[in-house]
C-alpha cells in the first residue's frame, strides 16, 4: 500500500509502506501472522545510527525532588477501568430567542423531541498503578469528554452511559471522588493569592482531620519542593491584569493542588497546552516520576513532542469519538505499520498518528476518510479479542482483524455492523456485575466466587472463544480480590466551622486588592459631597415646602446605595462559579459553608465606604441632629442596601448570561422604584399591590418615618420664613396625619415602623433563595 497525505506531508508519505492491501486475494497465505514485521523504516534506522556518534543527551536533568512525595502503598493503589463508554450531546445548543421559544410551542409533539449526536462510541481501557495513560486525538475527538466521564464530572448536557467505570473494582462514588486528583485544562486559581496561600487553604480544607495543622503545612512545603515552586511561593498567582507567576508555574500549582491529598489516581486535562516544549517536557517528566510511585495517571494531550511521546506508557488514540489505537504507546508505529501505514521519515510519531486520526492520510486503495474508518474498524475488531490493548508481544494475526477488514472497501463490512461485535463483551461484563451483586445480596464475601459458575456463565455468552473468555475471567478475578477503598469512610477534610473559617479567610485575601479600593472611596465621597451641596441644610427647615426637598434627599440616599449594591452583586458568583464547581467536585467543602463565608466577606465593603457616604449626606443635608435619628437612618439604609444586594445575588445566581442579568436587574429596580410612592402617589388599586413586593417601598417609608416622626412642620404657602413657629399669621402647624396629607406620604410618620420587619423578612428570603439557586445550578452543571 502506498500512503499518501492529504496534508503538507503528502509527498513524504508516498511510497513508505512496505506492503499493500490485497484487494482480490486477501492476505498472503505465506504470512498469516504479521506481528514480526519491523515498523521502523530504513531511513529512521540511519538517523538512529547517525545520532549514536554524538555524546549529547537530550532531555531534562535529573531531579529527585519529586521523590519527596510519599509513594502509594500497594494496598492503597487503585487501578482504573472503563468499558463501553458512550456519550451524546444535544444538537443545536444555545439560548433560543423568545420568538423561537414561542414558535416551538406550536410545533408538533414529535418535532419537539431533542436531537442528539453521539460523540463517544464504545470506548474502553484501563490504567494500572505506575502507568501513564495518554489520550490523544485531533480537536473535537472527545478527549476531554471521556476524561470527565471517567472522573465523574460529566457535564449535565452530556448524556453518557458506560458498561462499567471501576476504581479498584468499585463503582465511582463521592468518597472515591475526594481521593482522585483532577486537573482541569484551564488553571482555575485565585489570582490574588500567593502560591503558598493557594496550596495552604487547599490543604486545610482537603487533608484529613486527623492531621495536625503543622503536618498539613509540612505537606504543602513538600509538594512545593517536589514541583519546584519554592522560589515563587510568596508570589501572587496573577492574571490578565495583574502580573504573577509564569504559565508553567501556574500549571504546576494546579498539579500541586491535587497532589496535596497524595492521590492514587491523578487525571489531567491538556496539562501541556500553552507551554513551551521544554516546560512541557519537565511537567511530563514530573508526571512520569509520580506514576512510578504507584499512581495511575491519566492525561489528555493534544500534540506532544517526540521526546515527550517516548515517556508515555499507554496510548488511547481517538478519532471522532472512536478508538483508533489502544495499547503500548511505543507500539503504535508497529500497529499502523502492520495495517499498511508506515510512519515516513521526517515527521514525529505524534504528527503521524494525528494525521491518521484526522483522515489526512490516504493510500492507493483508500482515501483519507476511508482510511480513517478502516483503521477504526481494525482497532475495534482487535480490542474485542484483546481488551488489554496492543503491545509488541501480542502481535496481530489474520484472526484478530478478520479477512473482511483487510480486503477492498467494497467487500468490507460496515462500521455499524462491526459495532455489534461489542455487545458480546458488554454482556460478559454484565454477567460479572450480576455475579457480584448476587454474592453481596446473599451476604457472602465479594472476594469469593465459584470459578466454575463464572466459567459456565461466560461460556453461555462467548461460546468457545477461549482468548476472550480467559481475558474476562482474569479481569473478573482481579476485581474481586479487593473491593474496599480507603475513601469510603472519609468525609470532608475540615469540620463545618473550620470550613467557614478558612473559606472566610481565603475570601478576604482574594479581595485584598478590591476592599476599600481608591476608586470606590472617590466615587462615594464625590457623590456624597455633591448631593450634600445640592441639598445643603435643607433638612433644618421646618417649612413643608422644604420638607418635600428632604424627602428627595433621603430617597436618593437610600436608592443610590441600594442600586449600586444590587448591580454590583450580579457578578459576585459569576466570577467564581467555575472555581466553585471544581472545588465542589473535589469534595473540598459544603456549599453552605462557601455561601456563608463568601457573603460574609462582603460585609466590610458594604458597610465601611457607604458609611462615609451616609455621613456626608446626613450632615451636609442637615437631617435631624439627633444621635438616635442618625443611627436609625444609618441602620435603615444599610438594611435596604443588604436587601438589594440579596436580590442582585439572586438574579446573578439564577441567570447565566451577564447581559440578561443586567437587563432583568435594571427593569426590576425601575419597577420597584416607580411603585415606592415617591414619584407617583395614588396608584390605581388594581396595580397598587405591586408596592408590597418592592423593598424600595418599605425602605422609603422607613427613612421617612425616622426623619419626620414626632416633628411639627409649618405650612407657610409660598413663603419661607426662617422661624415659621413665630409667624402664626401666615404659617399653619401640621403633624401626624395632617403631615401625611400635606407631604403626600403613603403612611403616617408617627405610626409604628412595621416596614423594618418587612425588610428583614425580604433580606432573609432573598438569601435563602440565593442558596437554593446555587445548589440547583451546581447540580445542573455536573452530574
């Protein structure tokens, strides 16, 4: 077969294959076993001999720091197995417009069913302790999706199913998830914390309670030494607007975050993305050493360099959700050589197999897409009989692949027909699971079982397929030896109160550049001074005409702070939502602990700077010079502000899109303001009930009562004497209900201030709804 490239490598791919597909005769009778073929081309051998004359060693220097990490004891090592993984995603994702949603209501019921596209097809594999399994493939080949399914972090929109996903023979549960290290592709780190602080708070929250604080700090130092982070331990992580550590150091901090728990299983999604080749090599070398300590390490990787590729133990090559190769990484060249696709001289192994997975390599008989499907079908057929994957020892025979997969495209069975062969394997694993559940239900040990009973069950499914039966039997026995796990009895690393404490401390430090910042202080001071000058000493007048100006002053004082708090709260959780999902998936803390700590850290900012604004407004505007009235006014405005903040938190926690949240918040605030009784009095009865849903209504009436309760004003018409009480000829005293009528208040200022209770009730009501919304959203994102 002559391999050709549909990419820039096309010319180099020509003529490098050492045999062709036999279109008419099938396989040669003289070569029923092809496993002994040498996959290395002559040009590659010449290059190896040429390089052997030099004494230059290309690689990373020896680094024994990783050896500081304690190895995993044999009884705590965890093999990972996944089989029969399938997944679908809905077609046409996105936020439909209101018009589209309305139109959908009139469609027929059969048309309203969601359409799904399959993104993973019967993927299987395993990773033993001490191994580094890499998942490779072009963009969109479902590497990250498969990783999330295996790690128990499947997005809600992804519909996934699997025959089994086992950790040391047990299904994944919350306790096991807390013992798994999972590093996301995006380095989700608090930008305002130093490297030590990031790892310190993670250690306090994740490490077992039986460890002392000093032991946890020692673990942090050990991890930093192992990953070479000691030189930047006191440097902030930084981000786009604030310079901090480098990209490679950020990635190592993310890895260290998971290494704190000394996991037996470590999963990493694209750990080398965005790194230069040397930094990526150093990182993978670190992973290789961590794996040698008895850890099972699974990683996705896009396009590793040649040096990096040689450090991988096993490879799962994906192509549009199908497995194109699974087995020993260094045996991939031999596998594709057996199939007639020899790696040409001049390109790296990773480039070659990615070209194959992308359908960019073709032959005389098959174009690029046909070649891709042909290779997938060959891999499927082989993995049915050899679930352990391809190694140089197993080889490839005609029986393994089937003559129909080696003949021409016209005589080959379709890929969909070949998928039916996988059902036998899934049925066998179902037999194994039923055997386990039956033993457990009867109260017997799961580690014991009749081999003869098992073999009889397997025979009913496999017939006389001895290799398949033998492989599944050994895997069954391997799983039933030990089904216990250390994670079953492990809860949260810190008690509830300690969770709140450390999260509160961490949240304060993440806002070290935000709390009491200069811009906020300037804004509040400038607005407060301007408003105070506009209403300069208006509150000291006892004339009703000036009292109307005072109502505008107290309304502005209350509403400015409330609106600013409401709009500012919209993005409180949006900026930390991904971090919340990540840490909750790792079992670091309870959601309620995060909620109390996070909202508690906003109190200093919500109290200190607004207090400056209130003082300026109050005394420049000449409101009642009475200590009781001042503190009552301050408390009422603070209560309104916190209630408005709660409503903003609720909208932000419920609405996903920021622009939509801003629109809803603006409309809500405007509506509540219009029915508060300041702009419009005497609203029609059929709509006036809306005011009881407005916190602005309750807040406005509260500050009005504080300012005018027990006061006597004078109605002097158009006159404005300085001492109206001395001018009975032109001024008429008004108070109580008369004052209510004169100023157009909706409530008598001398009545009991029950509006405060309504504000307190709304404050707690909004906060409870925020917690419920967060719980629903965190559950909806990850299953």
